[in-house]
C-alpha cells in the first residue's frame, strides 16, 4: 500500500472540537467519492452548515461542496447501484436523495426525501435491485466471460408489475425503528416505519444486508459488548397502495471476547458492526474497543442438526423425514489485541468465497476482494483476510504525513516519534474502490487520501501473472460497466502494449452478441490504457476517433428508412454494409448503382444540420490518406486506422452514403479546398480509400500498401488542402501523473499542474507535439465537431475520463442534430461522466 495523492483544504476552518462526530465517506461504481468533514466556519457565531463534498477521483481538486440543509450531523452516505444518486441522512431523522443536475458530476440537487422526525438514522441502504454477479478466480484462465463472471439468482427487495425492481431505501434509527421509502414510477414516495421488535430499545449501531429471497436483514446492537447482537428479518410489501413492513426476530449472538476471562472487562463497547457484503447476511464483522485497543471477530450463520432426545431416536422414521435443523452463529476467527480501530472498509469486489476460489486466489496471489481494511488511531492501516482475519498487508505511514507515504515496514523510529508527539492524525472514514485496488480515506484534518492497494499485497510476482490479474479486473469492469480508474493505478507504461493486445484477444474469443454489446466499451478501455504510456499516446487518439466514427456511422444509418412499408429482412444500413463489403470497385458511382437509392431519400433540413459530422468524416479520410506515406512514425495519430479493415470499411460506407445525399442536397457535402476546379475530390478519396481497405480487409493477413498507392497519397497535399485535425486535448486528470512512487500534494479548488522541469514519463516532447495547443488556436467542440473560437464564451462541459469538451447548451434547433446530442446527454462517447468547466478551460 502506498499513498498516490493527498488533497487538502487551502484554508482549514476551525475544528469544532467534538471528536465523537463521525466522518462519512462513500465510493460509487463510477469513481465518485462523497465525504463529509467535522469542520465549521471561522466565525464562532455562525451556524454550522453540514456540507457534503463530492469529487471524481480523476480530478480530486474539483470538489463540489453541497450545503446539504441537514439540521444535524450527517450520519450516512450511500450511492445507488448506478453511481448517479446519493442518499444522505442525519441525526434528526432526515433522509435526502441527491441527483445530478443536468447530468454533471459537479452539480447536484435534492428533490426527494423522507424523515423520521427527531430519530437519528444510524444505518441506510438502497433497496436491492436483484442484480448480483459472482467473480470466479478459478476460471480466470477461461476464454468465456460468462464462466469468469456469472449472474447469481437473487430476488429484488420489492418488484413492480412484470417483475421490474422497485426503487427505494431502507434506514434504521436509534430508537429501533426501521423506515422504508418506495419510489413509485410516477415519482411519488410511499413511506412507512415499523419497530424492529415489540420491545423497542436503543440501537447504537446497525447494518443492513439482503437475502437471495428478497428479504432484508438488519443487525443491531446497543453498543455494549455484554449485550447480544440482534438480527431481524424485514419483509417489505405494498398493500392497497400503502407500504407495509413485517419484521421477524432471527438468532442473535454474544461476542466471544465477553466470555474470555482475560478480555471480559477490557473491551466494553462495540464500535463497529458490518455485514461482510450487502448480499451476504450470513457473515458479520464485529469490533469491540476500549480507550487503548480493539479486537475484531468474524462470525458466520450456519445450519446445524438439532439433537433429538433418546426417547425419540429408536422410533421408526417416517419416509422422507429429515433431521430437524437450527440456525446458529459460529465464530470463524478473531484477532489478537490490536491498536484502537478508527474505521473499517469492506471489499466490494464480489469474489466467490468457495474453497476452490480461495485456494486458487491463494496459489496465484490474487488478493483483491479477499481483504478488509482497518485503520487505527496511530495512523496505520492493516489489510486482514475477510474470513481468517490474518494480516495481508500493512501501511505504516501516518495520515498526518502530508503527501508522504509514511514510514516503511521496520522503520520503528517513525512510529516512536508519532507516539511521543501526542494524539496522531488518523483516518476517521475509509472506503474501498469497486475493484478493491484503491482506498479513499478522510483524516481528522479533513484531508482526502488516495491509497494504491497492490493486487498481490506486495508479494513478488512475475510480469505475466501481474498482467493476468489486471486483465481479469479490466474484463470485470467491461462486463459490469463499472469505472476502471482504480485498475489503471497499477498499470506501468511498459505494461500498456501487452494489456491492450491481450484484452483484444480475449474480446475476440467471445460470441458475436457479447462482442456487439462490448464493442464501444473495449475501445474506451484501450484508450484509457494508451494514455498511460508516451509510446502509445497517439493510439489513444485513434481509439477516441474510432468511438466518434462508430457513433456517427450508427447515427447516419439510423436516418435511413426502407422504401417499402413491409419489414425487410435487413435494414437499409445492413444492406449498405453488405454491398460495400462485397463490391471492391474503386469507382464510387459504380458502387452506388447496386444500392436502392430511394432508401436514402431524406428531407433537406436534416441533411444540412448534420453537415459538421459529414465534414468530419471527409476531413478524417483525407487526413488518413495524406499521412499514409508517414506510416513509419508510430507516434503520429491515425496510424492505427491504416491496418484497421473494419474502420476503413465503415468510412467507405459513409462516403457512399454522403455521395448519394450530395445529389439530393449539395450543401451537405464535405467542403474541400482543391487546387483544380475540375477535381472530383470525393471520387479521388474513395478510390484511394478502397485501395487501402483492400490491403487490410483480411485482418488476419494484412498486406503492405503498394508503391503506386503511396505515390498517389504523396501527391494528395498538392491536390487538396489537408486539414489539421483537432485531436482530443491533453487529459488534465491525475492518473497520468501517478506513475511514479512519490505521492502528489493537491489542494481542493486548485487544478494540479506538473512543476517545470519535473521528470515525468508522460510529459515528453513527443506527446507535447501531438496534443499541444498554441494560445491562439481555435477551441473545438469535440462532440458537435464545431469550432468555438479562440476565447469561447459559452459554458462547456468536459468528460471526466477522456477530456472530451462540448458546449453545455445546444446551439442547434434541428431535430436530427438534437437527436445526436441527446445520445450524449448523460455520458461521453467513452462512457465517462460530464463535469462543468469554465469557458477559459474549453
């Protein structure tokens, strides 16, 4: 484990000197981190405003602080399964649901909420949607994604008509109430509260889990280690348009430390209570603490046979009769005496915990998902095995070491200095990422720390095993749609090429249906990987261009309509692809003859409004062909397309389609600056493009372009003005700056830039040449393919993943262009989220 960056406040407000106030942190599957701080304003007379801070991990300085409106301290934060909505609750019983405003990660609003007036919420969760995956480590060598990641039968907490999961949330209060709010399809809320049991008592802490049968299980304790930890089954239903809650008492347990004569009077309070996972209500983690130390126990619920009295053992058994069973909590493991625990983080990776999986994980040293993290009051963190509680890794650095990785194992002097200098700064909130390869922690000074957690927990592995582990997790992110930012933390520049090649090989082994589903996601993963190495930075440009090409192709083909009303076997777009693939003629007009041109008839206004997308296609074809003679330079963007038969074939189809539309509406054609008035630019480009496509359409055995084709492409710059394509800007995110071992010091509100003279692998001259923008250059709307001017005045938004920039407000009024813009209203081409940026950053 090592710190990658520390983000601190520029001006730290005064602490409110109330150490009992908890800090809360929550990490979404889209790599958004929400956290609170126990700080208040400088002015002592000001009313305390309880803030929620939200960042995306790629731009941690761009913090969005919400004045939550909570009257009391915020006690819980919970992201929904999609990572786009956030629940917050407080000590006054208020629950609020936060949603992105205009789908921007730095703009949030709350229009929904529920309350249990005056009753503090101590546990909170979204209702389960019935989606559960299991990750099988023993199948990591399989070529089938379906064997590596299997769907587990799991019922939603509540269903609507037709089996659709009903959305909502469930909370537990201090007084022993369980409160449920259901979100109806019309946006209205159904809320209800019910006591967990007949005899209500104080609940100091609780946690919530779900069963495969659709029930909810609540674990609760009054905070005393001598009292039992109670478990309740909660059943939610809707009867006569009203929410109904039924509860049932389940077997309880007493902590083992209370029966140990040596520890009976040592650990009085239960300070942490957690189910190991939300989908596993049969394993629970308990931590009891004193002022000086803690002990952690792991328990499991097991079905055991009920012993029968001797009187009944000799009677003849009834056919089909089974021995009666009973559910009992059994302790799995316990730690020795530890330092005082300040926070617990549980893994989110749904690794299968079968004996086979655990053995394979142990043999291959695959550790993600197997460890839970404990932070201590001395500033250290330990990773313990989730079942055996054996130590897997230790972080010795103190959270107070700003930007430093702290002491190393064996550095006893640094530990001694911490202990003698008074109370050390430590983590009060800790959260694992969704692949368990990173930890986010908030310390007692309100600083956010990002820690890299090794997939092998520091054990020495050969390169092939390391690549196999990272590839396995990248495939998991591709299948689930989760963000892969935390996986990139462990990718070194030397690994990029091999990872991209192996990822492509695994993808090509899947069936056609799955390949189609993952077709754009794998391109986005490849682009993210290529940005990490200067040798492959230009390929990142190619992958982003491919995403745009795929999107433009599908949008333009979707405008085609069959001439006859009866449904044909194939759509016009499919027929176009089939005919262009079979017809290798270099004359664009001869290819057009084989098409039913009546299917391409469109009104003039839609065609004219799409001219900027059509222009991009024309410019891109010209750029690729003009750079064919320079193909020896692998750094140059566009190199990856010269051997990509499928992409070149897609460009041919678009050229044919545009040619037909040009006969109907000449104004929609791409504009070229030619040296001769009689030059038919589209025919020339189509002829050269077809020759290049013929060399690479058999991707298994590509051929080198012949000399005549290269000679003709050399003449292109003297016949047509070759555009300088505006590639995506340099991603200003933090991931490319974390290759070194030295952690970064960041400040909230101040974008980070590398100091002059910094020796960074990604800051080399080649990459600067490829991506750099002169101060007076035009700024580009990368989605609409429009120039915004040298100093844009329009508000813009930028992708958190790839850096793609587009205007926030649409300048278009035509339906065809609005249809294009609506495709990217929630996410970028690469699947990344949007964040608002000032016009000066566009």
